[in-house]
């Protein structure tokens, strides 16, 4: 019986492989920063098919056109003869004789080298991008390397990575061969392919168990400044707190974190942050950050991505469950997917003792201030549904500000209605129990489902006013219910190029200031024709010295309203960079800061609700 069972097992494996799409990524024979990919297909059932690379992927909410990084594509039949095809657009290829298709080959360029050139296309967000540096590191967000055929997205993929023998691949996937030269993985379908990033570099990783979950943290530090072990203590503390906060909402038994630190002589990138997956997250941060800042960012940003394992990765609408990579249809509910997740990423820290109540309140205050840089009357559901196009995509970052605040206000609303027995976390738990990873809800029926799981029709009133409606959310009223008051104070006028100076970055290669592409421009920047992709080289002839940046900043503080100012910028012009001067009269931006503080003498009801809110206890 054992022998028969073994033979049947072998036969099943052979049959499975025969019906899978075998994909080979060659990290050994890299030429001109390009990686060769070969995909071999089972026999086609249709003569006419389309082969695609993703236009966008879940979690990014932007049009990235990953097919533009592909070159030299060729389609072959089983006798090695090339098949004719038509290139439909950057991402898609049409074949008329696909019944003879055997394999496709192509080269992949990385997105990191293209990130600062945004003249023709907005940069790919670094954690969802790709990096190819032979002998150093390969950041493989699989959606940037592997394509798919229409109607074959549910066919299994066998992924084979040819790697340098001294390289280690950080991933949540399980290697199925023992060779030092290759890693082999089996993935159920294309969605699982795009859900499985990998980072290959010389070994620097740690593995440990926290909260009953096995973790692997792999680190790439170009100058060797940091090691994976440097971040273990903070990461372990964070994960234990998260698992406790989520309780039975999280069922992960393993999780992989790929921490890519940019710097040294590597590519100049600016899209710092992270991208979530079911069992992993890819994180990109500057190596120049102090360790304490990286630890805090891991707590804030990686925790956000881990909370996505609940929402939307395991509780989501049909738009996400049946995601269309070529022509994506977006959900209305970024307020919950991103906003609610960002709220969790802050709420768990106060409820599990990682920050104190004053720090928590400070963060809420900053989100209220930041949210005022966006259109407060734009319905969040409309923005979310249309986030890939103007004018809605410019409002996207508000999901981390107003989106989190909407979740907070709904939390307070639920706690008041239930006398502290139910909060936002309880609602999401009930929703995840009602639906789940393989059972999506209908996008336009979510609010009805929330009323069902909470039992409170008032939740629908809140939703219709502040999430689907155009009424600004009355934060002061909700915070007052938990014993918090808001005081307003006008800050001294400032001179700068974006509304929030904290979203300013630095390009070490050019000694220039650069800006987050989603940052709203200041009135002065708009008046002189400044573009968000411009790099600040000098002001009034004063250039930036990396060793004495403060002197440059101090000069900007001396600029008076109406004073003539000449700004020298570096501006991309096709394949070259122009140095141009922009002139105008200074406009100082006056900001109203709102400070939150706990009431000195809250009512008993306010104090009770505050305690329940900050502790999560009933």
C-alpha cells in the first residue's frame, strides 16, 4: 500500500506540473541590469488570447503599467518557432494562434532606476517596485516580473528562481528543492503569484516566533550599516502586541518581512513605505535613518501592513476578490481598507502600551491637521471608486488621514450606542466572521452588512453623512464625547513649496530637495509654475550643503511676504535634466494648528467612554 500511495503521489505531482505554468527567473545571467524570464504554458484551449502584465495591483491604488519595464518579448510554439503577435498597449499582447503557444521569453528592467524620471510616467511606489543589482540585491515584486494569460489566472504556477549560490531569498514561500542554485515554489494561481514577493541578497536574516507566529526578517543594507538582528527586539515586541490586539481575527502562522534600505551607490529612490500581502510585506526605507527612527517606522508602517491581513486581504468586496489586473475596477471602501487599517496601527499602540495617551492624541491631532490639505467635502466612496483618475487620485493620501479619523469617529459612535460594549474593532471582527478570504461582500451592500453585524441602524446614518456624503466630519463633537477638546492656534507664516514641509526628501546624488508626488503645493509654488517633480537646487543663488542643511533652512525663514525670490530647480526633460530658474514674489503660507488635549474635568460619562476607547476594555 505504501508503494502504491507513493507512486500515485508522484503521478499526481507530474500531472500537476504538466498543467501548471512553469516560470523561470534567471538571477545569475544578468546583463545590463536586466533579468531574463521564461514562461512555459500547458496546451491552450483557445486560438485567440491576450497575454498581460498588470496595469495595477491590489494595495497600490495607482496606474503603474508594469509592462513598460518589459523588452524583447517573444512567443514560441512547441517546435521553437516564433509566433506573431500584436502589442495592444504597454501591458498587453494579442495572439491569434495561441493553440500552438508553448512559451514566452522576455527581459525585465527594474523600476528603481526609473523612479526619479517622471516626465513620461508617474513613478512606481518603491515597495511595489523592482530592483535589479547583480551581486548585491534583487527585489522581486512578482507582478513586475511575471505575466498571465486571460482565462488562465487560476492555473497553478511553478516558479523556479535561478540564483547565485551565496544568495538567500527572503519570502513567505516554501522552497521545494534542496539545490543551492535554484529555489522552486508552487503557487495556486496568478493572484498567489502577485501576493508573494521575494528579496534575494547575501544572507542577512533572522527567524523567530512571536505570538505563536513564525517570522523571518531579511535585510538589505547597502553599506552594511544595519543587520537584521538590530531590529529583532522592537519587531518582536510589536508583533506580540498586534497578535494580542487582533485576537482571533488573525490566523497567520508565518509572516515574512523584506526590509530594503536604500542608500550608498544604489538607485536614488523616494517612495518609502511598505506594501501588504497575505503572509509578507516589502518595506523600503532610507539607510540614513537612525536606528530608533527605523524601529518606530517598523512599528507604525509594518504594523499597518500586517493589519491588512484582516482587511482587505481576508475581508473584502468582489472588486478585490476578482481583481482585474488589466482593467481594474476599484472598491468604494478605502475608508475601511486603508483608513480603518491606519486607525488600527495607532489604536493598538495605545491599547497595548507601546505609546502613552498623550502621544496617541498628538497623532490624532496631526491627522486632523493633515486632512485639511484635501477636499473635505469630496465623498470618500466616490474618491475611492475613482482613485485611479483625476481629480480623485490627488486625494488618495487622505485615506491615511481622514480615512483613519472616520474609523475613529465610528469607533466612538459605536461605543456610545453600545454603552462601551462594542467598538470599531468588534465591528470588523463580526464582519470578518460573516465573510472571509473566500467569501467577498458586494461593494454597494457593505453598509447594510455593517448594520446587520452591529445591530445599530445609526451606523448607516453616519456612513451616509460623512463617508458617502459630502458633510465634513465633526471631529470636535466626537472627541468631546470622550473628554477631549480642541484648541486652535495660528502658526507663524512659513515659506516653502508644499503644504506639509515634513513631506520633503533629499536627493543625495544631486544635493537637492525632492517631494512626495502626492503633496499639495503651497500657494507660492503654484504662483511660480513649480512642478511637484522639480528638485530644489538653490534659492536666491544659495545652494544646498548636505553638511549644513540647517543654514539653508534658516535662510528660507528670513524670506518676507512679497519679497522677490529666485528658485533654481532641476527639471526632467525627456532623457535629460534642465536647470531652470523660477521667479516670483514670496507668499507665506499661514496655517491654523489645532491642538488636542484631554479635559481637566470631564463628565463621568465622558471619562468612562474615554477609558473604554483608549483601553479597548468594556
